[in-house]
């Protein structure tokens, strides 16, 4: 398990280093996930220890939201002052996510139909 955790954290570190070096406006962990995804695609499968660690992290994902909840409570006065912007951002980002997901599903279904006809 130590090797799998090291791999996951190493990918996150690579993502952070990449962002620091390039200055791109992306979160380092997201770039790290892309690096991990590319590595797993090259490898061809998810190694069992990585799958075990990933499943454990996903089962306990709710614990990772505790710091974010504390941060929200800490800045509650700011959220009260900026409630309109926060509300607009939440609704807007949710709407964009639904639309992008719908277009992606339609596109992937078309791609699957095209690939299935060969």
C-alpha cells in the first residue's frame, strides 16, 4: 500500500511542479490526475495495490470534505456579504457541468455507434 500511496502522491506532486513551472491556471492535483491517467493507460491496467488504495480513499471521501466545511464556516461572514456572487457561481457552474456532461454523453454514444459498426 505504501508504494500505491507514494504513486498517487507522486503524481500529485508532479502536477503541482508542472503548474508551478508553467504558471497555468489549473489545480496541480487535476494535472496530477491526468498524469496518473496517462500512466495507467500506458500500463494497460490499474495495479491491484493502486485499486485498493483508491477504493479506500473513495469510501472515506466524505472525511476529505471536513476541512472544506470548516473553511466555509470560518468565512461565513464573507459568504453572507457575497451571497449573490456565490449563489450565481454555484448555479452557473452546476448548469455548465450538466450541459457539458450531456454533450459528452451524446458525443460518446455517437462515437460508440460508429465504432460498433466496423
